C-alpha cells in the first residue's frame, strides 16, 4: 500500500526577518523523515535557526513557567 507523503513545517522566529512568523508567516516545508527531524535548518532570508510549531509551543510553556536550563546557565556564566 502506498504511504501518503507527509511534510514537516519549520518557521523563522526572528522578528526582524521579512519571512518570519511575525511578518510574512512563511514556512519551510520539508519531508517528514527522521534525518529532517533531528537535523537543523536555517531561514533562507536571515540565516536564523528554524523551529517547528511543537518546539515553539514547548519554548513558550518553558518561558511561562520561568524554566532555567541548568546546563545552559552553566555554559553562559
């Protein structure tokens, strides 16, 4: 049986970028595959890291809870 082709959507969160969710709401559509899920993609307009909608939701929840990643804090002190 033929499997449907699934896409994975990534978004730019840079407020200054013309292609970001704050301005044009452009999305990058890539095939839904394991190598794409763990890889990194960058915005073709501003070269910022692109994130998925799930990552954006998790980041928003962590900011709301005022979560501080101990490893990240250690690295930037």
